């Protein structure tokens, strides 16, 4: 399948992408992950990206589009892809439409994960990632509030992303409302939008049940 996962930072896009990934619904393309990988390897793209990421601002479209079109042109993206963190602006969405139609392809659906802002701040401040396996966890869900916790999947070290601190989180949410929310109407008009409720008390598995229902998957 060719899907776009749309939703504010912390809405659970990466977690749901991991579920879909397990059923081979396509490669997971997370622009944020690609930028962080470049940053870790200190590539020119990574060093440029850092300036924006540290402030929770968007990277210039030009850089993002070059990177995404390269990624989607790789052979493994032929079977399908789950776009996570892209598109984030109307210009990016228009580019994607054009890129796909030039390759005789189109999106199957756009999943919108709806979550309230205050919950997002709480979730993101408690989000940790495993350095070894890359899995994402939430300290609240683990009933743990300190950083000494090890990864439940592999025992690796959990770390907090630099941009998961409250000031930067608030800015990322503002950027989402200002620049990404217009995509909701953009995709609604194309009849591609499917809304998935992703609220507080719901476990990732419950949300995944709704994702499958929205996509008519068993
Ligand atoms: P979030 O949890 O905020 O969704 P991501 O991991 O998707 O975080 O992205 C982290 C940062 O990478 C963003 O705050 C932004 O600086 C940059 N970024 C990621 N995707 C895009 C994009 N499509 N356009 C512009 N900047 C992006
Ligand atoms: Zn791990």
C-alpha cells in the first residue's frame, strides 16, 4: 500500500507504522528518522537539519523533497510505502502528487491520527527511544518515571530526543497547526482522508484495530 500517516508530533504515527510494517504493507519512510540518522553520521544534510530540528522548525522544502524523492525511488519502495512525517506542508503534498503521477502511481489513503495538544505534550515529554533496536516507548505506559529503565524489547539503552523538551514541543505543535493542518482539507478534497481516533486511554493495539478497520485490513 501507499499510505501517508498524518498527525501532530506524538500522535503515534511511528508506532502505527511499525504495526503496518510487520504485515509488509510497505517500507516505513520517516523523514525525521532519516534526518536523525544523517545527524548521527554528521553528513552535510544532518548538520543542516540540526539547525531546524533543535528549534522544532520545518526544514526547507527543497532539502526535504530531494531526500524523499531519492528514498521513494529506491527499489524496496516499489512494493509500497508508509510515509511518516511527510508531507508536512501543502507544497510538499503537491510535490508528492506530481512525483507519484509521473511514476503512474497514487496514494491508497491518508490516515489522520487525532489527539489533543495537552496529551501530546505529556506524551512527548515521556517518550524514549531505544539506542539499539530503535523501538519507541512511553515512560507513562511503562509505569516508570526515571531514565534508568532499559528497553523492554532488547535491554538496550533508552534515550530522550533533543527536541522532546517542552519549549520545542510547543513550537512543533504550533508548526503542525499552522503548516500541516491545511493538509487535512487537501486530502479530504481528494477523498483520501481516513480519521483514526488516537486518544489517551487507548492502547497502541486499540488504535491499530481502528487503522485496520479504516483500511479494510483483516
Ligand atoms: P515529530 O515527532 O515532530 O513528528 P519527526 O521525527 O517527524 O518529529 O521530525 C523531526 C524534525 O525533522 C521536525 O521537527 C523537522 O525539523 C524535521 N522534519 C521532519 N520531516 C519534515 C518534513 N517533511 N518537512 C520539513 N521538516 C521535516
Ligand atoms: Zn531495544
